[in-house]
């Protein structure tokens, strides 16, 4: 893995490594070798600054559960200067971080942690404030118990059809994609699905 691939995987649920532990290594260009204590002879995973060409497009899949998706719809969002900052300010007032954002012409999908239900009151109050501030045309649609699957690999930047292959794998397994976010680096694709489909979705991919 490259440092950036490892950080993307760690950020997206691969808990064996915290993303910030790589920062001092990155600053000095020091490689990391993650080994298996139960199989010390295995070479493990090499993490460094350069991509080692191995023919892989996708290097890893990570997943997380316990999310809510807050859907906002308003005509002309793209023309409303400061719209996103007004929305995120409401989240900041409640100390709730937005994990991912998917957008289209007149809508936003904001993905936040449920924290085992402890954030539910915050989420409901945020939805009420967004509605009362006139930031949506109708009610705010909040859906709970969502999961995220993140597909990571530097090779995706230069390989057509990766998203199509991933979505076909999920579709063939009966898993519906509800939200999709491709990072600007083109090294990660994050898919929002039902929590109870996450294990099946990872296996399918």
C-alpha cells in the first residue's frame, strides 16, 4: 500500500492502523511493515511512499456501520451562495461532524455517525433547525442504520469501469447502493447501503 491508500483504509474502518500514526513516517519517508504476530514468517503488508506495481486496481476494502443519512432537497442549491456553510454551521453548533457528503443539482446527502443511537436527538434537532431556517423545500428526510463500504486503490485513477464492476457485484448479491461518493483523489469510492447488507456487500466486492 501507499501511505495514502493506508490512510484512506484506516479512515474508512480498517481499525488495525490509525491514520494519524502514518504522519511522522510520511514526513521522513520511512516505510512501515505491518506483520501478523500469529504468523511472523509471513511478509505482511508493506506501506510506503511509492506504488509498487502489482497489477491490482483495488488494494483494500474497508467498512463501517452505525450511520445516519440526512437528505436535503431544495431547488437551486447550486446557485445559492453560502448554502453549504449555513448547513454545516448548524452541525457545528451541535458538535456533530459530517463524515461524507454526496450531492446533486438540487439535493445533498449528509452522512453522520449515529454513535449507537446517542446522536439521534442531535440529528433530529439539526433536521428541525435546517427546516426552520428555510434550507429545504419540504421536510428533511433522515434515514438511520446505514453502513459504508469503501473501496481503495491508487490504480482506480487510471482504470475505467471500477465503479461499474463494484456496483454490478453488489447488484448481483441483492445489495442496493443508496449513496455514492468518489473522493477527488480518485483512489477511493464510498458506498452507502443498509447496515444489515454490509457483510454481504464486502464479500461480493
